[in-house]
C-alpha cells in the first residue's frame, strides 16, 4: 500500500471500480474542486476535470493548498467534453442544471454505481449546447422558487449522498458494521 498514512491510492479503487464518476465541466474555483475531491476520496468516486480549469492543479499548488489527499484522488484530466466522452464512454450520465424540472429525487431518476454525474462551472453551469445534446439526462436538486443555485461543492456532495441513499435502499450499495461504505455493484 502506498499514499498518505498507508492508504492505497484511489487509482486502485476509484479509477477501476468507482462508486460514481464526478465530472466537473470547466471548474473555476479551486476551493470548490478541493472540497469535491475530498468528497470523492471519502466515497470512492472518480473525479474528472474538463479543461479549461480556472486554477492550477500542479503538485506544488496542491501542496500549498493543503490538499494532502490529492495524489490519492488522481483526478482524470480531459481537454474537452467531447474528449471526455470519447475517453470514458459513459454508460449513464446525469447532467445537473437548474434549467430543468426533473428533480434528482423523482421516481424517474435513479443513480446507480458507475454513473457519471456532470456539473458545470460555478458562474454559468453547463453550456446550453451540452444540455440540448442530452435532454433526457438533465436533473436538478430541489430548491425554493427564485433561488439561483447551490454552491458547486454542496451540489456535488448532495448528489453523491442522494445516490448512496438510493443505492442503500435498493440494495446495490452496502455498509459494513461500522457504518462505512462496504460494497457496491457497478453495472
């Protein structure tokens, strides 16, 4: 085992058998991406970053920001959304946007292990042309009327844990005796 404090790098888990794939389309704020990375490490999710990024992710920048878990996360970088699609060939995708009426909590949306959860940049969300390409994959997190949006890191965390809850209820995700994620079947 290698990595911080004898913990195996996530490349052996999240890259091979991730709980979910978290995809950030052109993220702009490093603190949000850092928080999302921490959520990915804690839940065994893979992180995909689609360029351009609004910040530096070099080893030096990550050390300076105190992201000691970042090497274990080993995020995948993609030059564009189309490059991501070609490289990953996602089976099921959920595109998160405030510009749809289909709530993630509805009966028509069930997140499964291995699904790709796609989020847009902090200032504008996902681009219109991307939303138009995948209209059947659009979902939103319920909010009060007239509220603009949730913080990106908050939205990702909420979606991951709603997906975990769905998986626990459906029996495709299990917990061990300590209440930790134990098993999941990637479909």
